[in-house]
């Protein structure tokens, strides 16, 4: 099987490369090798390589910046999957489009099922929803939605909190984190396993999948756990005191869903993967980071 992977320099891309199944031919494309904002380049890559699958892990993920760069966000998040789907329809390949909990508005207060109506709050979510719709125009394409992704590389909440815990603890200051937005952190290690499993499923499997680690958390809960488990892993000398903030205390250009927990029940059964509580996933990522230190 030949898979063209986008976003290879990102946190999910790196995990996908590390966990690549044996015997699979991987065509790894970084941003410098394939500009997802260039639809013609996306079509040409499919025509040149003729992959069995495109695994589109690349995306415009700057949620706040997207509000001032809607054209670029749309080109990457909606235009690229549309171009891939169009080209794959001609070559006979399939598409796995990685998407987000931000396609929902967060108003219902219970986990979102894969088949529910989309209602994004901002540009980022709207462009990802458009990307889903474009991908699903291709017969056999799949969409895999996830939430609160973090890993040992790239830019993510976990790495930011590790840095801030160290700074704030050294200064004897508290670290303020929003406590009224609820979802579930997802390790790139478990997400990568879910992506590879989705590609290995039969063609008649679910077209829309939800994947996150198990459990529920606020950003405040996540930040507290990063400090606690960071100390345990030897990545921090001590954790800073974390104080809860409201969304109103920490205004951002883009509105976030206040509740974006994904119902992964049917997807987990379809993918045949063991579930991992988000704290266990976090501990595993931190252990890997500690082991990689010189």
C-alpha cells in the first residue's frame, strides 16, 4: 500500500511517521515539499505518485490567526482536501481527512456523535467543516475528527504549559488557565494509531470517525496534570500553582466551543483499538520526552 502523507513536520505527522505500519510505502510531504494552499500542487502530487491513500494530516491550525487570514485558512483546510478528492477520483485512490471538534458549537453539553449537524463558531472550524464536505465527495473517503491534540514536538498546549510551569514556579507566580471549556486531550501517539487503523479498515466501514483519548477535562485540569506528571517524569523541578480562569477572563479573537467532547463509542469499535485515559496518554508522552533528553 502506498500512502501520501501531508503535514509531516507537524506533531501528528511526526507521530504517523514513527508509527508507520511495516511494509507500507510512505510518501512524506512537508510544507516545503507540498504547499496545501496550492490546489494545483495537491492535484499534481496525486497524479505523480498515484497513492492508494492520501492521509491529510496537514492543516491551518492557528485558530485565532484564522480570523484575520480566512482566505489562507480556507485554501489549506478546504481547498486542499477538495483538490485531493478531485485527483483521487481520477486515479482510484482514497482519502483520510483529519478534522476537529471545532466543527461543533459546543452548546449541547453532551458528547457529539459523528452524524450530528455541524455548526462551527469561527473561521477555523468553518474551513475544517468545508474540508470535510469536500473530502466526503470522494467515494470511500473517511473523515477522522479529534480534539485537543498534543505531542512531544511542534506547538501545542502541553509544551507551552511545561515551559510556563517552569517559568512561573521559578518566579513564585501562579499560572492562570481557562476552566470553563471542556473536552478531552488527545495524544499524537494514540491519534496516529487511530489514523493508521482507519486506513486499514474495510471500505464499508464508517465514513466519519471520532477519536480522542478517554475521559473528560478542562484546560485547567489538563494544565494541573501537566505540572504534576511533568515533575514525576523529571521534566520539571516543580510545578507552578494553577488558578482557574473563565473564558471571559481570557478573551481571544476566535470563539471556542465551551464543550467539545466527542462520542467515540462507535468509532472505537470500528477501529478495534484499546482506549487510553487522557492522563495515561499524557504520562506516556512525557515519559517519551524525558527519555529523549540528552
